[in-house]
C-alpha cells in the first residue's frame, strides 16, 4: 500500500477539508460504475478508500504520522523487538500469539503469563493506549465515509391534470426498465422534483436516489392558470335560452350544473374547489365558459325567416 498522502495527492500539512475534497474527487473519478471498461479503476478506487480511512480520521492520521500504524492501518510495534522488557526480559506482551481461525484466516490470542499484561490492563487496553479506539480493527462509529453510494438517477414523469388534482398514484418508467409506483404529493407543480430514496444506481455503499421530475401534460379540456382550471361548456341554444341542468366534467368526475336562462356565449360559471390543490390546503376553482352551439333546426330556421 502506497503512502496515503501520495494516494490522495495531498501534502502532510493538508487540512481535513482538503483531504476530504481530494478523496471525493478521486472516488468520483475512479468509481467502478463510471469506468466499466477500465479494470484498474477498481484498484485505484480501493486505494483511495483505504487512504481516506487513515487520513480521514483524526486519531488514525495522528497514529500514522507518529509511525504507530502503517499505510494499511496495521499496528507497528516499535521498540519491542528485543528482550529486556518486563520481568526477566521475556516477551513484552506476556504471551501475544497469532493463531489460526480457519482456512485462510487468522486471529490474535492474548494469554496472561501470570504477572498480568506488561503495559497494565487487558490486551484490548494496550491497543487502545497505543493507537486509539478502533484502530486496526476495521471501520467503527465516527470513522467517516468509506465509500460512496451509487449515482442518483434523473427520471422524467408525465402526469395528467386529473393525477395532480387527486394526488394519484402513478407509475414512473426508469432507464433500466423498472416501473416504480409514485404517490404524488397533495401539492405538486409542473417541474417539481420528487426524491425517491434508494431507487438510484447501485454502488459500494448502497444505491443512490431517484430524482423524478414532474411534467404536467397539456390537457384537451382544461387550461391551467395558477391553481385554477378553465374549460369550455358546449350548450344547445334551447338550453341557453330556457335554462337547463347539464353535466360538467371535472378532474374528480362529472357533476350537474345549472345553466341559467338566457345565458350567452362567454358566460362564466365558477365551480369552487374543483381546481388543483393549493399549497396550504384546499383547491383552486374550475371556471366553465358557456359556448352556445347551434344545431340544424327547421322550426328555428323558419322563425328566423319571418319578416
């Protein structure tokens, strides 16, 4: 393992912020998912992670700078190689032995020689005194990030006016072919981005997120103005003259509306609370614009021809 400072390309006087910035750049540059055709990217990515495990932790960095651990985070026992330490000049650790834990693995055994540990306390304490809690034993709480999660995915999702008005559950199609059900918030705007945790690309530290951008489709019936909707209502001449109840389509379904007698084209009927959801609760309104429609009628034609 190379010197971690050389791996990250920083000076020994670098600040914690500079070390973190250098690591992030290297991790992003050499991430295996970003370099599928480069077999060496994985090794460079691994080296950057290992270097940051040392330099990204204040205690580990101090131990490395003092020569107490090597570039792989393993303890270096300076000054204990010869005899003469402790009673009788024996083994300084009173029976510190390496044993086997199974095929391909090993473990360390700590056995008392009768006089207790030469440095005082348990063997666990020795490691704690020399190198600080957790050093040389793998990742532990507070050690900082080791690897990055996968990349976030950017996904576009087209929804209808009805979907927005009713906060419907819709399906988003992802680039990898997945279909994910998305529950729209009570209030959603065109261009709004919804974050789906853990639905992004897979990475060494887990998946990233999916960023779903909402696009409201153009509707053949409704025109959107803020949180209000506008729609045309075709009405027969007879109904416009005499007045009549007619069915009106709203985003939540049909309702009956009374067209007053002698309603001309461009008369507007306001249907309260039938528009899009408001941010603070409730809904905007639906404005229905009367459009008088003429149909061929022999009696009406004869009436118009009278002098």
